[in-house]
């Protein structure tokens, strides 16, 4: 039996966009993005795709990418397919707003995983670069009753178990858990592979499965937002920077040391 | 549940003592409990808990739940969650605080989902809204480019607090509090995750998160070799070396060096950044530094908007001269 892997991926505002272009509309409590800056697949979710494909490189496996949102840039969301994933499932509904509430998003994604049935492993990025909530994958594990290991930098499947190198504050630990399992991965997993030309060609021919709220079996109570967003603003920066000058760069370095001494910092 | 009352901090014990992040949570929780005019309780988990219990009281707790079970002696996520959920149901608080440590990153969301409530994640500030009596949480979002103010629609209201966002209260041995023993039932079959090996990759010397001076290097260093110069400089200053994510992703230093949103949070007195552009995701880990110094050749780099002092120049020229001058000054 091939190992059945789901990757949960989110479309986000490009976090590499110039900071000068970052604006918040306090009225709607949303981040305004200029139309010229296309969205991207959340960076950690690309790491998750890479982790799934590494498993597929070494053993028989299928990789299904699942995403939830109100609207999608299809060429962007097809990137995991062009990297080598097999299928794309989009949960698309005006009700699936990109909110600060991870609870509802986890219910939708868990319902999709349940409906597609039979997954051994769900791999996710550790957090999304928009709301930085780092909650959805752990919530999916709780809802489905799967084992859960977070912050992986290496993911393998052996003898019906998932084996993960999990990042700790002073190194890493090797953790094992029975399948089915949810694993979150971090950038330490390494650079995601580039799409190949063949992958891009194959991805253009693939059509995503699209489900709306009506296709998903979630209790109404579970779709009630658990959090309210009261305000969203850009914090003010008040720091005045003193540029230390010198005859040349080396002299400026010496002047810096003197300045720090004067300020009793060294 | 109804009639929820009070603030419950979920603490943890490190080498027999109540952890520093737990003391920080008590400071945050004390403020909330005083605003509400309600009790501040803390749960501590382990096999023997006398020492951490008395530390909790002298640092602000009115009540300590000593949650005991042999399986709690060493941290194991599945077991810890069972104990925490049982305690929250027993204590029935209005607000639950968890530290967003590496363990808290997995505990807090999973606990909130088990309770069927929301989690205000990675908060820098928590307060009580005077009119509604509800928890207000300020949390950085979009990599720190924006701040969201959130409230919880369900009870208990759960918040994860970023380490070092609060200073512990001064210990006061005259403070009085009650210690309640709360033995939990844990079924060993609830253990799913097994740690089979632990690998340390931390640099020797002062721990990055405890250092008063930190010297960090970034993408602009161009390779792993320049980090030895930063190590020397840090040693002169009695500090530790950190790095940006770019330097970690390039494999120049282990991930335990990383300062930032997904790395360590540091609050040194002096933070010297070398060839770091200062993306908001990096600043999220060091914005609590008292003084930031930037050495960067790009006068437009974001780090110059965050730094108190900066040298605009090539680190290859600046660092040797700076290090030499530091050596002379420190030896004086």
C-alpha cells in the first residue's frame, strides 16, 4: 500500500514584499496588498511539500495538497503540483475568509482530510507568514485524533511509524509516533525543490478538486469564530538612529567602540 | 462550564525550580487578576513540587495546584496535555495563560482545541477590558509588521505569552498562598510520541537567551568563517553569538543560533547586528533589546530604522577595527 500523505498549504501575501508597500486598512482590519504583488504559497508549507516529496522519493506514496480560502490564484497554488505533488484540493467559499481564527480553518481542513479518507500522514508548515498563528496543524491533529509532532526538520516513515527530527531550543530530538500522524515542519528542513519543466507541464494539465462549505461535513457550532479581531495596526517606530562616522569604515568601527563605552554599554 | 473565575497560569519546572517563563506568566497573570479582583492560581506539574510551589507564591500566586503523577516527572507532550486539560476543568478559570516556549508552541494550541475555545497566540501584552471584563490581547502578526488586538469569544480565554514580554515580580517571601494537591489520572496508553534520541548543538559558554550582550551575523557575512570573528568579539564582551534565519538556512550555524520570530527571543542590554538587514521576522526576536547596534553596508537597510547606533560600512573593514578597540577598552 502506498503511503497516503496530505499537505496543508496556505496562499499568503508575499512576505518578501517591500516593507514600504505594507499597509493596513484599519477600517476593514485587513492588510492591503498592491495588485502588482502576487500572493505566494506560505514558505513553511513549501517546506512541507518538500518533506512529503522526500518520502515519495524513497517509497511508494501519494501527495495531496489541501488549501482553504475565499479565492485562489490557481497558478500560485499549482506550484506544489509542479514540484511533484499528485493532487490539489481547494476548499473555496466566501465563508472561508482569511481570518485570525485558526479554530474554524482547522475544522474545515480536518473535514476535508476526513472526507478524502485514509491518510497516513498530514504534513504542514509550522505557521503561516500572515497571521503567524501556528495553530491549524495542531488543531487538525486534535480534531482527527492523530498523533502530533511539531517543528520537524526531517520526516521519515518506517514500520508504520513516523520518525521526526524535532527542533529544540538547544539542538534537536528524534521523536517517533504511530500513524496516522500530523507533523509540522520548519525551514530547517532545507530549501524546497524547484519545479521541473516536466512537473510544470504535468501541473498545467491537472485540475484541482474544488469543494465549498456544502461539501464539507462540519457541525455549525464548530464554524463559530473563537476569536474576535478588535483592531489591526502598524506599530510606530520611534527609534532615532545615530550614524557613527569616521575617516573610513575601520575608523568608524573604532568610533563605535568609543561611543558604546561612553554610553556604558561595554 | 459556567461561573468561571480567576486566572490560571500553566507553569513548568526546570531543574527543580519554577521556570523563568513561569515567573513571567505570574507577573502577567497578577496584573489580570488584580484588574478582575479575582484569584491568581498556577498549575505546576511533576513528581515533587514543594520548591516550585513556594517559589510560585513568593512571585505572586494566590493558589498553587501541585499536579502530580509519576509520568509527569519528565516532559512528555501527550501526558502533559491530559494533565493540563484536567486541571483547567477542575480550576474552572476565566483566563488561562501559557508560555509560548518551544513546549508551549505545541501545548497551547492543542489545549485550546481540546477545550473547544480560541487561543490568543504569541501575545506581547494582555489586559482586561474595563467595561466588558474580557481579556484583551495584543499580538504581532504578519511577521511583526502589524499588531492585532484580539479577544476570545468562548470561555476560558486562553493566551500564549511570548517569553520575556513580562518581567517577573520581585520575590516576596512574606506572601501567603494556598497549595492544593491535585493528583491526575493518566493512562500510559495516552503516550503517543516517544523521544528516542536527544542531540545538543548549542554553542559553549553563555546561553544566547540569557546573555547581556549578543553579537549576531546575517546573510551579508557570506559564509560560515566570519562567525569565528563574531565569537571572538562576543567573548571579549562576555556575550553570546546569534544569527539571522538567512545564516541558519545557509547552513553556516546550527538553528539553535537563530534569533527571530521562529527562533529565540532575546532581551540583551546590547545587541550588535553584523550584516543583518533587519526584516521584521528577525526583529520579532530582538525588539526587547535595550540598545541595538547595526553594522551594515546598506544605508537603506531596515535595521537602521531599529538601531540606536549604526556604522554604514563593510563589516570586513569595520569588525576588525571595532574588535581591536573593544579589546583595548575592556582591558583598561
